[in-house]
């Protein structure tokens, strides 16, 4: 993933979001399918690695293009919708694994249908924002007119000219900003931004660890491992839409703190759960996954608002409850660190370091 994200980011910025999504999806298909013919563990792992490098950032790229297709008012809903289909894929994967348990046959069942993703390049629309960023106004105009027609709206020439003018101004400002001090210098000049640069990575590490950790660890619970995995995947969907419901109603900080700490409490509770209480233990486990799913949906947006726009396998060898100690501790700490960030509910996205630094202060944010 460390290699995949910058590689896909470069491709998406250079050749377009549509090309990056289609390329990642097709790479997943043929690289995944090639594992059917592996004859050693080493070659299997090598192909797993290559698949991750050349397709693992596909979801991030798809998420970005989904955000660029909609206006600010619908971004939380678009994010939740995207994540919902991701979860549906998890449930389908568990059903297929249950129906086709032999891994070679499962590989065929999972990856052969994905070869059709080569058609994405021909049927997906390109991001208008990407067209504009490259100065390709003719394509952007055609894309906007097609969208307006599908939505039974009209787009005036005046609106198109205004969009072109604002885009040109943004590009001039971007060139001007290249002469400003180095980004690291700017961060250290604004202490609130520096603090957020320290605490935001902890949120992300915690979220990724707990979210994927709970998903993978589901197969180690008592009961049917396929049903457990499906349940742990399906519970994400109400989590995503709870975030949509509460994100703008109660504010970012209460939502994050509550979700992180309830998740932490669930991990602690699961450790001390007596044997024989399968239903109760599953409920506690699912509540933990539900709350971390709330965080997953909201974290992209919250961190975007705070800055200027621009182990499961080793647990059995160490301690069976180690994953839950890690999940619970990090979730509790991350919830506490949210207190150090400002509330951003109803506040416009900051454009400059000064505006971002003054988030949450009583004095109005000012332009640099």
C-alpha cells in the first residue's frame, strides 16, 4: 500500500481519475487470477505483493472521483454510498468462499468476473475537476452539459465562462504559492496546524488497525466463520449511514469521541467476556465494528476540513487478547486526541494556513 498510493496518485493526476480506476481494477483481475497457477508459497506471496502495488489504491482513487462528481452538500452521502458497496462486496466474498471453499477454485470465481472492468475506461465519465486542472475546458464543458442533461437541468454559457475564469484564477494562485516558503516551514509557523499534523496520523493508524483488524479477526471467533465475517461486514452499513445522519447534526468532535470510546469499551468488554456467551460476545464485537465504521466514513471529511485544501496472525503466538488490547487502547487514545482539534461543523473549508490555524477561535479567520 505504501508503494500503491503514490503510484496511483501519480497516474490519477497525470492521466486522469478514470484511467487510474480502470487500470487498478483490471490489474486486480489479471494479477489475482494468476495466483491460480502458483505452485509455491513464495510465488503466491510475490503475486499478492504485486497485486497490492498495482491495484490496492483503487478504492482510494474511486472514492476521490466519487467526491469530485458531487457538490459539498452531498459528499458525506456519496462517501457512505461508496463505502456501502465496498461492504456489499465483503459480504459477497464471504458467501462465495462458503460456497467454494477450495482456494484455487475460489480464485477463479472471484477474479474471472473482474476482467470485465477493462470496460470502465470506456463507460466511466472523467472527473470535471481533473479536466479543469489540466486546462481542458472543452472536455469539462461537454461533461458538465451531459450531466446537466441527465439531471434535466440547463447550464448557461455564463456559468461555464465563470467556471473557466475561476479555474484560471486558481491556477494563477497555485503558481504564485510556489514562491511561498516551504510547506514544512509554514506548518511550524502555525502551531495549531503542527498539532493537527501530529494527532491526525494517530487517528488514521487507529482507524485502519481497528477496522481491518476486526474484519480479519472475525474468522477466529466461535461459531460459523463465514457467517461471522458476513455479520461483521454487514454491520458497517448502518455505521456508514449513522455518520451521514449525525455528522452535521451533533458536530464532528462529539461524533468522533463517542465512536472511538464506545469502540474502545467494546474491545475491553470482549476480553472479559465469559465463555459460552456467543450471542452476547458477537453483539459486543459488532458494536465495536459499527462504531469504527462511523469513524471510517467521517475521517476523510474531518481531516480534509482541518487542513488547507490542496495483526491478527501473531496474536495466537503472543496473547489471544492482544488485538483487542491494541484496538481498545488506540481507540481510547484517539478519542482523547479529538479534544485537541477544533470543531468544524458549519465552517467553510480553510484555504490558507492562517484560516486553518484560526479554526475554533473566536476571532474571524482572515486571508493571508
